[in-house]
């Protein structure tokens, strides 16, 4: 399973495709204040990025891949 949904956090693993976007959006809408762990994510489809940009969850772990991390940090922390 690419996204493991826990009580108050979502753990992204490997490739997160467009198919996960709707479920992610629904889960984040039900879980305000949720955290997202991207540490094990190797690819994130832009539909999921848009969900994250809109929902603005706390990111508890950034991807190990430096390029993906830089891209996501820029998109998800625009004022940093």
C-alpha cells in the first residue's frame, strides 16, 4: 500500500500515483492537524502534491532523495 493511513498520520512509501490522490484528500479532510511522513517516498504524482499544498498538513519526515526533498520543501514551504 503506497500510503499507510494511521490514526493521525499518513506514511508515504515508494511511488505515490494519481490513484492515491482522492483517498488522501478525503483522509486529510477528516483529519485536520494530521501529519504526513514522506521519508520513504521516492515519487509523488503532482495530484497528491496539490492535495498536500491545499491541506497544508504538518510534514513529519522529508524524502531521503535530495532532489525530491528540495522540490517538495519548496512547494510545501513557500515562505521558508
